C-alpha cells in the first residue's frame, strides 16, 4: 500500500493505491474510488476523444482508468503514473507515504 498527498488550488487530498484499487480521500476524510468521483465531461473528452458522443462516457472512462492501473506491476509504478498524470493538470504532489512509514516530501 502506498499513498500520495497532492494539492490543487487550496484543496489537499490523498490518493491511496492498494493492489489494483485506488482510493481518493479529501481533506474532510471522505473516501471514494474512481466510480464515486465527479468526472468532468470536458476533461474526459480531452483525454478520450472517442467518448464524445457516448452516453456512458463516465462509466467507460472509469473502466479505462481501472485497466490502466491494472497494467502496472507494482504499487510504486501506479503511484508514479498518477503523480505524473496529475502534474499535467496543475496538481502539486506533496508527499509519498509507503506502507505506513513516515511521509516523504516529493
């Protein structure tokens, strides 16, 4: 299990990777998987242009995310992918925490 703390604007949240499961936790402690997040239609279409006219765009985008996460072998590879992908959209990685050890600055 590995966690990544990121900041976007004035919101800080944590991403935890445990096997093939990814959990997103906000600063209030509310946790969710990709299925529970509010995805932006514009952001999804920017990433996956073929979903533009698809009525199930949210479901297909979350399935593709899950498949991408499963394609990596280790939790470190998964968290590094998430870190680099989120950097493109203005998210700032702050800390990485591995298996309950102290957080390390990124």
